[in-house]
C-alpha cells in the first residue's frame, strides 16, 4: 500500500548514492528520506551486526598469508576482534546470556562455512573491502566491494559475503544488482573488466553465480539513472511515498513514519 506524503519544503538530494540507498528508495521513499536526507540513524539489528562482524573477520583472514588461512586462524581473529571492539558494539543490541551465546555461535557457523565454498589458501584477492567511487550514467555512486579476484584470462570476479538466507529464485536477481553496479564502477575506474559475480551465502554454504554482459551493465545503469531522477523529483516537490508492508514491523523509523499503524504491525 502506498501513500504520498507532501511536506512544505524542498530538500537537497544526497551527494552520492549506493546500491543499498537505491534499494531503500525503491522499497520505501519515506525510509530513504529519513535516513539519507534527514540523517536519522538506522538502528542496527542482530542480523546486520552479525553480518558486519563476519565481514570483518573474513577481511582480516584474507589479509593474512595464504598458507596460514585455516579455521584455527579464523577463530583466533574472531576472538581478537571480539575482545578489541565487537563485544562492546554488540552488547547494547543483543541480550546477554543465551541470546549472546547464540549470536556468537551463528557468526562462527557462517565463518566456518567459508571452507565449504572455497579453499581460502588458493584464493588470491586483487582487492579486499575495496572502495569504489565513480559516475554511473552521470550519477555519483560509492560503495565497498567485499572481494574481487583476477581470473586466468585477466578479467575479474566480484565476490560478496552474505550471512542471511538464500533467497527464492524469483528474488535472487535483486541481490545481484549491487555487484553489477560494482562491476560498472570498476570498469569506469579502469581497474578491470568484470565477467563474473558471485554471492557466497555463508549460513547455508551455498554459492550463487552470475555473468556480466554489456546488456546487464546498461540495465544497471538505467536503473541508477531512473532512481536518481525520481529522488530529485521527490526532493524538489517535497513529496515522498510511504510503502507499507510486512517489512514495516522491522523498520527503525516506524515510530516517526506517518503511515505506520497497528494494521501493519506483525
């Protein structure tokens, strides 16, 4: 259900977009406004915290010498990062006791499942947590790539870690958009030509792969340009659409959203 909410002023659009902010705008324009224009911080969830923690462990793992990358090293890195900062970051959002124990167990499950998908000793990344910043169809886009590697023919493969559930086939296409956008940016930055992207679903130990073609890159660019035009129109008019769904129950902004009601609370 959609409802257009008009304010009495205009707004300045954010200076750049990302794959996640584009997704947020297309999911709910009002949520985008709260976060990217009003600057209201989106509260972390257990899922996002675990995902970020696992990403940090794997980033550190792949910075180590290839021959040393085993599960014992990963466990040592996880313990060190937890003691240095992650324990304090998670405490306010995860209840102590059984819930905290389960949080750490699930995080380790994801880390350990990396070995079901690949042998880290033979993976040679060209970039790890690599920042990309460039124009896509004239639109400034930024992001961070979990990992990209060079193929035998000199082309690139972009890899992205996921700690959530593997999506149903009809929804998997949306998950590749971020990597398609990164492929576009890597080319624009003269870093390389990406021919393959892959989503590594650590929780279930499953890999989803896709190819990159000129048509796919153009479709991704068109989506960016179209979304930017809609963002500019909303900022100019002061009208942002609220889209209510079952997802509203997990939204950090429902307490201030004009469309929130008990009808959609789950």
